[in-house]
C-alpha cells in the first residue's frame, strides 16, 4: 500500500471533510480515534455547506474545524455549490497537502471532497460506502453522489456486510473493502454516556414526562428533498390524525431550516395541542429525544441507524431505503408518505406494547461502537503504517448494545 511518510518522518495529515451535521457527527469519532492512536494527524475541513450546524456538532465532541471554507452562494443551486466546494478545497490542498482524504456518506460535500482528492492523486477513503437504494431518483441526488464517489475511492469502509456486498457486485476488489460498522453508533454512545442539558424548557418537561411513562412521545423528522411539498403535507396530516386519536400522544418535530418546509410544518401543526415544533436540535438533545421516544417517524438515514441502539421502532417515510438492514432486522418499517398507511401502522405500534416489542432490535445492525477504531487502523494500513486491515464488524457483535 502507499507509504505517505516522507524522509523527515512527518506525521501524515488525514483530511476529514464535513459540510453537514451528519457528516460532522460521523467523522468526529474518527478524529478522536486518530488523535488517540497518534499515528496520523486529523485535519477537519469544514466546507461551509452548513457552517453553523457543523460547528455545533463538532463542539459536542470537543472538536473544532482546522480549516473553514467560505462559500459565496447566490443561487443555491447544486452546480454552484459543487463549484465553490471544489475551488475552496483546491486552495486548502495547495498549502496543506493531505496524505489521504476521508469523505463520509453521499452529500455534495462528499462528492466534492472525493473529486478534489482524486484529481490530485490523493487516496480517497469513503466512510459509509456501499449504500444503495438502486433508484437514482430516491434519494436525490445522494444515490448518484455515492455511486460516483465509489469510482474514486482507494478504500471503501462499508458500514454493514450488505453494503460491502453491493460494492463487490459493482466490481470493487475485495481487498479494497472493509466492513467497519457505522461511526454514528460510536457517536450516539458517546453523547448518551454524558448528562445532557436540554435548553428548551418545554422539551425538557416533555422528555421527563415521557421517560417516566406519563405520555407517549413520537419523534418526527422530515428533511429529504423528495419529502417536500405534498408528501410532507400527507405525513403532517397523518400526525395530526394520530394525535387526535390518542390524548396521551405528544409529538416533537425539529423542523428543517428551509423556509418552505418550516412554513408547511407550521401551517399543518401550529396550534395543535401536544405538538412541539423546534428548530434543529443539538445532537445530544436529539439523542435524548430519540431515547425517550415510543415511536419515530422519519425519512432520515441517520435516525434509522441510531434508533436501534435504544430499541425504538422507526417508520421510514420513504418508498425505498438504502438501509434495509434495519427493515430486515425488524426494527424499521417502510411506510412511505401514504397517510392511511402511516396512521394504521403507527396506531398499532402506539397502542400495542407487544407489537412494539417485536420491533425492538436485539442489537444495532449498523455498528458496535468501535467503527472509528477500525477506521483508524484501516487508514494506517492504507498508508503503510500497519501490517494488516483490522477484523471486520459483524452485526452479531452489536448484541451487547441491546440494553443501552
């Protein structure tokens, strides 16, 4: 494998490229693992795609960005964003060349980081590689992004055996793939181990009541582009119907910052007794809300990965998902955005403890809490600093998390 150490034995710098909160959350454990091992230096590059949310997420783990890009966005289009990201990353690389670049997931930042590194012949490491919905339109444009990134990667860190199988089916050599687990499990276990201060008094009271069983809490998250508009309206009306049918039900909905989305959420839910609409929650508060929930309705990939740690069933508000592991493990159900299907499925789970218990995972199929350590070891192997790749994650290893 490539040896990145030069004649003076300078510690190689590993870029961790983050533009969104999920990327920051999932890369933070890797930064900590790199620092702890002391073989490579993590360089967190914040691309400016969602600067405030990235900064807040990093701070949760005691981190700050080492490099911050400033984007000049006028139209908000994807071509403008990609162009700005590539230009900014190139400028940083000119003065701070990386030994390897780690990109996470499937965002525009992910694609830009991979292209910028590939064009400089710097090894690309794709964290959370191999996810496939097999539908270029859903999620859009993420399915295309991650397939393009796979073409550039020297090392594919798949979260699960299924994701690794997808890569092998596409012709990726076996030796370039490692099932590392998903670092989001590392992240959520880290924040769960700490006491969380909930800054919103209304949310704090709601979580306290839910934890002691005085109310049933349902967390609802909607952010994907394909959910905007009428699909979101159908979901929100299903939520309203569920609340009307169950006086014990309370809903927390952290609204996406997009003005159109926030307007629709407020139009449908504002004034509904028991519905709490918030802005995006700090990651520790989101984790606390998730842990206190009876049921989750979400189109979020991260929620599908995090909820099994707490044994909370998820109704996935999409027609397809690239995270079928949760569905196959029985801890998630695909319900799409059909109002009647959402209502009927949620009613059963909210009213029938036995039905809920059947959906509680015996472990998290996405990780065991040490994916970041595997990632560090894999990076060391890639750069010639370790003799072998680490042993892969096996979903059975996650059974010990069932009682978290």
